[in-house]
C-alpha cells in the first residue's frame, strides 16, 4: 500500500496546470533569450495540451531582456529604469512566445496583472473568469506582473500580495483552482543545503524539514527562498507544487507521469474560493490584536470575532477592509473583513465601550491561519 504523502501518482491526474518559468531558464547568462530552452518548453506545453490538459504559463525575463535590448551593461537599479526595461522586454518576450506557439499550432494570450487584480475581490473574480474562458478556448495565457505601471514587485516595499513571479504563480494557481503548479528554475529542486556544497541532497518530498539556502540567481529576483514560500502558499490552497529544473529534458511530461523529478509539495485540503482569497490574495490594511478567549473562540469554536475580544488596533483602515487578527504574542491566527473602521474601534477601546454582541468580523468572512494553542481547551 502506497503512502499518499510520498506517492506521486496523484500528479498524473492533474488536468489544470500552472507553469512558472524563471529568468534563469528563459534567458542566457548574457541576458539574451535562451531560444532552444524556450522552444523546448513550448513543445512540452503543447504536448500537455494534446493530452487534454489546460496550461497557464507565468514567465519571468522581461526586465532582463529589456536591459539587453536597451543596451544597458548591467541590470537596472532604479525603479524607473526597471519599468523602462520591462516595457521594452515584455514585447520581445511575448512576440517570441506567440511565434513559438503559432509554429506548433497553438495559441497564447498576454495577461499583465497588478496587485489590485488580486486584492479587489470583484476584479479577482473577473480575472479568474477571463483566464478560465481562455483555457476553454484552448489558449495558453502567458502571465506576468505589469511592471511598467506597478512598482510593487520592483520596489518590494510595504505590505504586498505578491513580490515576485513565484508568488504570483501560486496566487494564479489558487484562484483558478489548479491541480498542479510547476516552478521551473535553474536548479533541479530544493536541496537540504546549497547544492554546490559536498553532501548536498535533493529533497524529493517536502515535509517541512529545515533547509539551508544559498544565494539567489544572478539573473532573477526570487531565489530559492521565494520558491519555497510560493510552494507553501500553493500547497496550502490545495494545489500540488513541484520545484524542478527548467533546463532538464522533458521535465513537464516526466512530472505529469509521476516520476521523481524535483521537489514535490503535496497539497493540503482545498479551502473555499472566498477563503483562499482572504488568506492568500489580500494585503491586510491593519491589525486587530485579540485576547486568548477570542483566539480560542475563533480557532477552536469557529465563532465570529466580537469587540470585547479586541485588546489593540493597529493601522488606519475603513469599515469593510481586510485585517489581520493576531494573538498577543504577534502570531497571525486569522484574516477577515472588519465591519468597523480603525478610528471607531480605537475610540471604543479608549472609552471602555465594549460593543458587546456586535460582530466585528463575521465567521463567514474569516479564514483561520493558525492552529489552536496546545494548552487551549476544546470549546463545547
């Protein structure tokens, strides 16, 4: 009898697949397109389509390619230069994908996204509908962040939904309820220590053991740390994730055949669409700190958050904003939509107004992110 935690046969049943390809795969060391690798990747995607699978492609490489096109000798450092490179590089990247898919009898469509496409609920829903329609038409969406107008990924400052294409791909996979996310990089999986060190071993199935990471790629931004984070985000949303080497021959067909390729992050139980959005696709506007009783009621009793359980309010937010709900030790235990604004809550706390019986965050508008403390008693 096989162990479901180590049996990759489940990957053979994946019908909707998101493939994220890193800069180290689509570009050579000098910044130019790696034509052979890109051609092989598109051939593999077309083979998956011929096998009845739906495929979405999240592709890095626009900034690096733009720097080469604009004649810059080194990777741009300022945000405005990176945006200019993204504008120049994105057209080259997309034109080449369009040509490759066309030669192989396929079709692709460019989809450029910003944070608001994930944070604003109705835009998130419409995005999922558009991508689903493209897939139904047999089109491969080629997805990237719209770096020309969005500075979030380029600057990486402040609260952020996605800060690199690794996490973006995990959010796309979650929003589309994909079966599998494949993160292709220039390393053939996650290692327990930097792979250049003697004795380094590839982790076949991720089970949460600590690993020691080396430095990231000189071309890309994410590095292995970003891939680990994205993989855990995807797995927590009910999506199987594999981190694998994008330069290996036929890597996608071998993963979908259940072979021991790369590092597999088994999916956990899939939450509802709304709870996936609350947990993964929102950047909280503020924070509610709650006492032990409120935490237990939320996590153990699946109750709404009432005002008497709040001991502190951080941030400035309006009624209806998404907030983090944290224990007094700082642990984020839940996330949800708060029905009151921050100023009113702080005024009530300062004045000793309890607001007893009023739900600040209704149980239907909250997602639990942490387990109940080990010493907490069960709620009757």
